C-alpha cells in the first residue's frame, strides 16, 4: 500500500480541497465554505442543522409541495402527499403556501396579488411560531411538485422577512445548481438575493454519490458539534465532481443552457398554440416541461389514468393537481440511452447537451 486516504472529514484530502476551491469560484461571492455528504437528503439535513446551530434556534419554515429527501428531518420538511412520513413527525416545522401563480392558493392574479404568498410568511412566523425561527428553506424551482417557478420577487421578499426575524435563508439547490436553470450557476441567482446557505447534489459527481452544503465562513463557524461521517469526502466521488465541473465549464456553461432553454421554451410555445391540451409551460432552462389540462379555462388536470402517457413517478403521488403535469423533457430523454443522465448515471456536463438535444428533436419536431 502506497497511499492511505481518509474518507471522512477528520482530515481533508486533496480532492476535497480542490473541489471546494472550484465551488467557491462558481458560487455567489462570500460563499467560500463547503461541507460534503453523499445525498441531497444529507445536504438538506446539514444545511438545516447548520442554521439551527448558528442561530441557536430550532423552528423552520418550509414550503408546501416541496420534496427535501428521505431522512427523518427531510421528510418532515417535505410537503408532498405520498412522501410524508406519517408516524415520524417532528415539531417546529411550518409549511408556507407554494408560490405557484398558475394555481394560486390565494386565488388572485399575479401581479395584482402583490406576491401575497411571500408576505404570508411573516404572518406564519408571527402567528404560528415563537417568532424565533432558525431558517426558511425553499428551492428556486420546485422540482418534484412539477417544475413550479415562483414569481420573480418571491425569494427577495422572503429573504428580507427571514433576515428581519434573525433567521437564515437556505436555498435547496439540489436539482438546480450547476447551471441547470440557465444563465447562472445557481438557480437562486435568478432573483436578487444571495442565499445564506445552499444545499447542492444530484448528478454533481457524474453518478457517484456526493452532495454539499455551501455557505459563508461566518455561518460555517457556527457549527459547534461534530459533523463527521464515514464516507463524506469520498475521493472517487470528489474526483468525479472535479471532472464534471471541468466538463461543464468547457461544454455547458449556464449561458449555453440558457440558449438551449430558450429553444425549448419556443418549442413549447408552439405546442401551446397548436394543442389546447397544453395548459401551462413549466420550469426554466434545461428543467422545463408542460402541464396537460382537459380545459384551459378551468385548468382541470388531464387525468393520470386516462392520459395514456407515462407520468413522472416522482410527481404522481406528490400532488393530485399535478397529475396532468408531464416533465416532457425528462421523459423524452428517458426513452433514450442518454435519458439515464437524468438519473445521475452519466456525466451531467454532457447530459445537459444530450438532454437538450433530445428535447430539441422530439419536442420541436412535433410543433
Ligand atoms: C429539491 C430536492 N431536495 C432534496 C432532494 C433529496 O435528494 P436525494 O434524493 O439525493 O437524497 C431532492 C431529490 O429529488 C430534491 O429534488
């Protein structure tokens, strides 16, 4: 044996340091501290633990329709029917309404609503918590509940409210980091604020397990308990992550994804003009889809059982209203070998291109 490698973070090894440096180059200014894990679930857990440690508080505001993973804390932060734990219930978590302008819980139309879904979070804090919350956790684009894109002002308002109450703003960027939504490396950059903590994951390391929490040195230093786990700095995963980021920088920078996303959107707009069954275009960049409805005025979803289309397994049980939603790009891609990319089996750098290419061919040619 020539070299012995420490997988846990007891001693940082070369790949972990190199990858942390690379992440610091593409994350928002000041977010220079990274901590690794093996799944998005773990990243979310660690992000929330960090916020609780830093603030000395324990209450958290999450969002309805969110999927945050499968651990005890993550399922409690989750708000999708079918994913909730049932028996392992944790106190101290409130779920705000989903910012979904197409199917608004408050009914009025954007923008005359004044982004009521964001302002309601102050009411939730004041009326249903001790007022001493540790964090708000939200995702730039809600994946599992159907690629829901919040109104552009939403996160800035929520972040201001969160800070007003002395809490941290956590962006769950597990599916949206690395340019997936186009234009920026992190999805939360589409709105003005910079998150305090970001959770990242998915195919970050080309299919080998890896996730991360990214934050500022000040917040990172708030972690006063041990967060050591056996494989968290897996050198194979980290080598994969370094390679993936190099490929992304060369072949699929966020500007490239944005251009592809615009093509996808234009194709979906043509489909909308042609087929009344297309009720709404969802998502952004290379995370787009269409929602199928029986009637555009009533927005009655196209029933999952009658549609004869294969639904996304994640979104099906998540939300009945979402049964008509098809994440068409993912399905289109899933029918090809390249589709495996979405499951994180392949290099997401090439995945961006291949998925985009497949969407371009399958969808745009139908239009
Ligand atoms: C927004 C979001 N957060 C967290 C997770 C959990 O990630 P993982 O399945 O890697 O534990 C997911 C998984 O789909 C997700 O979409």
